[in-house]
C-alpha cells in the first residue's frame, strides 16, 4: 500500500510552482502561439458549446476569456483552480483527477517493490530496482476516469493543454519517493538502465491509453504537447515542416535530446482520426533547456458527428 496518500496533487503542485518561478522573459512567442491555438479551439466550440480543458493548470497558457460559461477545467493540482481564478477572475467547473488512471497503482507497486513485506524497511537498492523493473510491465494504465467523464458529459470540444509531457515526470517522482532518498536511476547515461526503461514503457502505455480515449470521444480535439526536449546551450531553430520533429532541427550540434512522449507518435495513436492542423515551434523554457512544441487538431469525423 502506498504510504504517501495524495502524492499526485502534491507533485503536480510542486511542478507547477517550479514552472511558474522560471524566468518567462523569453516565453512571449510560445505563450502567443499556444494561447492562439487553444483560443481558436475555444472559439470553435462557441459560447453554447461544451468544452473540456485537460491540463488547465494555472491558466497561464489558456485564454479563459474566450471560453464559454460551461467550459470545464481538469487538473489534479489542488491549487490549479485557485490560480486560474486569480489570473482570469473565473471560477469554472473543475475535475481534480489523474488523467492516466494509473499513477496510484504505479506508486503502490513502487512502494511494495522497495519495502520488505509488512514493514517500512527499505530493501537494498539494487534488489529493489530489479524487482520494480521486473514488475512494471504488468501494469496497464487505463484512462478510465477520463473515459467515464466523457461518456457522461459528452463534451463537443476537448483541449489538451501541454499535459502529456507531465505523465512521465510524475511517474518518475513516484518511483523516487518509494526509494526514500536513494537515487534509483543509473548514474552513467552510457550504461543501460532497466528501471528507467520500464518507467518509460509505462509512460508510453499511459499516453497511448489517454490518446485512445480522446480519439474515441467524438469531440473536436485540440492537442498541444512537448514533442521533444533539448539540453545544451547551442541555438536551435526549426526548418520546414517534416514528419519527424528531429528532421526539422537546424543547428542542433551536440545537444542532448529526449522524448517526453516515450516513442508515442500522436498522429498514429489517434486511431481513425485525420489531423487537419499540425504546427511546431521552439520554446526556450530555461537556460540550457529548449522544448519543441507540437499543436495538432483532429476535428470530429463524419461518423462521430
């Protein structure tokens, strides 16, 4: 049993606080682009339409002034609704729940793998890492709370506001907490790390389940997410649009790249949906950290409508 209840809300609140404390002086282009994209989605929904904003957060990237009165926010951060109210003078309906449907099970499994049965005593680090890496493939996260909410409320428009990239971050935080101060990851990046690979595979399954629920929703989908993260101080730009974001990079040099979606290709994962919009841009998040953002729209198919 996970001995640290409420970890998800606390972790997301901590991530949001760290995010808001960063220097935003270079974010103007990113904020303008994401607000324009999400704003178009909200305007397309119309004042009488029902819209759901997943990963609504503090409202920094969401133009709530364009949202209809019935628009619902979704974010497990317990302070997200208050931050939105302070920023936008709006108190919208809100859902505080895990979008993956599987983080509590992951945290419980991590606790059991790292502790002796019936005890708070932590297993030896290498043993715990092997146990957890071996057990993680058994977990199949399913976004059932999200699917149930959509079935009940049938939103016409769903916006995913830069939320998928958080799935892996919070999963890793849950694992690190279970090890209680012992660093669980392989220190040398050149060496294999079975536990990190298992967590990434869990994250990929969670993202795939999340996108499958959205694809089956029948709603007009407006998705913004981190497509790639680059570490280093080499200036980077994007060339002409390409199927792979990596092929668009110009001036990458010796930058280290990571994939926050753990190999999931959103266009393929939204099965049966044809995307009509795709845009990418550079977001300089912090010194030495640059994100490649991707915005996709999937309108309802004729069958859905």
